């Protein structure tokens, strides 16, 4: 994908406690976005990520590995996703350090049947230390003993009310809170999300809901250089 402009590349690492579902999510993404013609499974030893003999045997990730896929959206166009799967098992934390050093963002998985665990906290601290942008995925919501609301409450209690859901269980499945005409049961969460977004300053020169001062420096991978070509330049809002 050498023809993809840098501004259209999203490069993020999957992080979380061992068994929280990082590799399962990666295999699902690869299949859903058409990068593979079957869905791999770490449990069955068919994962595209956990492919070494030791990983297949132990049914867990040992090595961080990058995977490329293309996401096409009618409104946002084509984007290249470079997704790094990482091990959650504490002995292999060095792989998390390496992956987050090259990632532009982190996606942290929190298991809805277990809540915030030691490996979740360690991953969060790493993201904090690097000041990486991040998203949280509550995984395993299909399991019988899953607790979405309690997991969300634990996340907000640990890391603040800025952690707002953008999707939530409704009826039989999950719904996007910003989709047109969402079910009434998610109206409260939808309003809270819109209010939180409206209260934030506009990020990185993209149009926001309010204008305001830029909260920090634009982060680049190469110290001493400006943002890569094609990145939007932030300008202070007019007085
Ligand atoms: N029902 C259900 N099972 C899941 C889900 N996500 C993961 N699992 C199962 O949980 C187990 C662990 O999943 P993995 O994807 O290997 O977990 P991981 O986070 O990659 O674990 P490490 O590689 O050790 O860090 C596997 O048996 C998966 O099939 C989910 O969303 N729902
Ligand atoms: Mg794994």
C-alpha cells in the first residue's frame, strides 16, 4: 500500500490483559475488512496472528506483530490500518513496549466478564506515559456472565468520565450512539456523548463543535521534525 498518503494511514496497537480478546478482535478485523478469506481463531490454532508453533500450542500471543488492512468508508474514503497485536501475558511486556513505541495510538481491551485487570492497568500506564491517543473496547459482551454497564462504570471510575461509550448494547446487539434514530434506551448515553464532545476544544485544526485553544503539541514520530506531508496544519482560532 505504498500509494496510500500518510494522512490516510492509521497505525495503532491492541493492548490489554491476557485473554481479553486482542487476537480474536484482530482476526475478526482481518476477515471483516477482506484481508483474509476466513476468520482465524486463536482458540482453534487458526489465527493469522498467533501463528508460531508455541503460540498455537499455548493459545496466547508471545510476539507483537503488525497487520495491514484497508478500511473504506463512503464518507471518509479509503484508509490504511496498520494494527499491531501485542501479548497481554506479563512475561512478554517488552513486546508491548516495542509496539507502543512505533504506534500512533492504542486500543485497550477490557473484558466485560473480568473488568479492569493487572494487565489492563499496566497497558493504560504505558499509554499515559507516551501520551498516546487511545480508544477502549469492552470485549466479550456476548458471554453469559458479561457486565457491560459495570465494566463501563469501572472504566469511568478508574480513568474518568471522559471515557464515554460510542456504541452500547441495545436490544439483541450493539448500536452506534451517533447513528440516526438510535433506540430510546440509549438516548441518555447519546446525549452525554454529544455534550462531552461539544465541551471539548477543537483538536488538531479539524473542525470541532466549539473553537478553542489547542491543548498540546502535535505529536510526531520523528523528534525535531514537523508533521508528515499531507497532515492538516493547526492554526490558532481567529480572535
Ligand atoms: N465469547 C467470546 N469469546 C472471546 C471473545 N474475545 C475473545 N474470546 C475468547 O477468549 C480467549 C482468549 O482470546 P484471545 O483473543 O486469544 O485473547 P488475547 O487478548 O489475544 O490474549 P493474549 O494473547 O494472551 O494477550 C479465546 O478462547 C477467544 O476465543 C469475545 O468477544 N467473545
Ligand atoms: Mg493474543
